[in-house]
């Protein structure tokens, strides 16, 4: 199956696992996967959710300045994350905690940025996972620039599985309205670049519903730029995995960009500074709870794969161990020194800032030995 030249039939939603946990077939996206592999995906989903919930609790306790939850979007992130090969590069927003997990970024490292003790904390080259991007849509251009680089390096379309490289750019439905994202589409199409644009349509751009942002389904926008778009059930980890694999394979082989719209839902607040009860109905949230991405995998494993309760108990125990480690490690993160505010700003510090730094140093020295 190829995405290029393919127009998805109505209702334009690729699904391989129903909300009730039943495996279904899609004629264009068959997925060969064992029950053991599905159990591994369940583990990813459950641990990512526990980490995310623990981070939210830490923010409420004053340990983090802010947190952007991915509650409800775990399948969209884990499915795409597990479709990546080692050499592929991912460009996240500020909410892709599930993708970070799949790229082996320590969850504690993510907390450092939200605690304000680091500027990111991980080396993008070690995990092929770029730093979080707060500026909406900017990462789409970063991804396209990286895709230009791997193309010019001859790492696309060689037929060598360990060399051919794809780029995966994440953004939300709100960011899809940004100029940077649309400019990225233009450059990717013009250069036939190996980039997959992955839009997690969680229905809300903070308080703005998606129907006020676009008069057509978001994946239809790809046609105007000359490359394929497809909508998937973003709460179905199997569909997210299968379609992402196809799109990334096509990018690596030199067939150009694709837009994937993962149709999902932000079950929590936009960030911990947001109150979603002010702009959305509780009935909407209740409807989406029945489409929970983790519960449908659990239902499949219990009803169709015959997985015993011991497996789920083991995952719960592992999740608790993860939570304990995260709590302790977060509080133990060293605070940066006051003068570090002047670091990593300029290669050569301007005289004006150097003077300010010295003045601040003198000010701080006045408190030394004062017993405060």
C-alpha cells in the first residue's frame, strides 16, 4: 500500500482497533503484530499516562512551574513514536511526552525544563529527538530544514534500511493555522522532502474549537500543497503505528511528504494554567472517555488475547515504581546558580551585559554570611 495517489474513503478515518477493543482490518493498512507486541504497546501507554499524571500532581504541589498534559493522546504519540527507526529524527512541540518515552529520553529530564532548572536537558543527537518547542509551529520548519539536510547527505532513497532517513514533525490543530506550518508544507512539497507532518487534532487550540479554525478536515489541506493527507483514529495505537510506518517508509524511499491527522482528544487542560470547564461541556469529555486509548487495548488483551490479570498488576506495579522515582528525582534536581541567567545567551557577552553580571554578582555577595 502507498499513500501517494490514495484518497481515503468516507468517513476518512483509519481504524484497526475499535473503542470496544475489537481488531478490525483496513484494506489499505494491514498490520502484522503479535499479542506480545501489543502488550508492549500497552505498557508504553500505561507508563506514559502515569508519568504524565505524576507531573501534573508535581505542578499542583508547586514543584513544577507548568505542565502540558498529554492525557488522552497517548496512543497518537506512542503509535507514531514506535514507528520511527533509530536514524529518523523527531521534532516535538511541548506535549510529546509519549514520543520522548519511545525515544528513550528519561522522563525526569523532561521535568527539568518545566521546573526551570534547564533549557531542555537532553542532547537531541543522542536520541534523535529534538528539544521541546514552545513557539507554535516553529518545529515544522526545523523539521523541513533537517529533511533538506538528510536529502543532501544522500540519506534518502538508497535502499539501505539503516541509512535512509525520515523526519517526523509533530504539531496540534491550533498550530496548523500558523504561518510556519504552512510554509513548511510549501518547502517540503517543493523539495519532495522526507518529512511526515503529524497533526494531533485534539479538538481544542486552548479554548478555540477546531471547527472555528478550518472549514474542512485538516488532512484535506495537504492536497492544496500537492502531497497526500490521511486521517486516522488517534486513540487507536495500532492505526497510529500502521499508518505512521507507511508514511515514514515512503518518506525514506524518496516519495516525499505526507500529512497525518491523528483525530484524538485532549482529555485534560491545555496546560496546568488552563481551566477547560470554562469553554467546553462535560458531556463532550464523557463521550471521549468511552474512546480511551488505553482501555481499548486492555479490552483487546483481556477478551481476545486472554491475557491474565497478573500482567496488568505487573504494569501497575512498574508504574508505581516510576512515579516514586520521578517524585524523588524531580525534587532533587539542582537549582541553577543565580548568575547562570547570563549563560548561553551570547557567544561573546556584550560589555553591557558583562557589567550587569558583575553588578549582580556584587549584589549577591552582600548576602554571603548574613545567615539568610
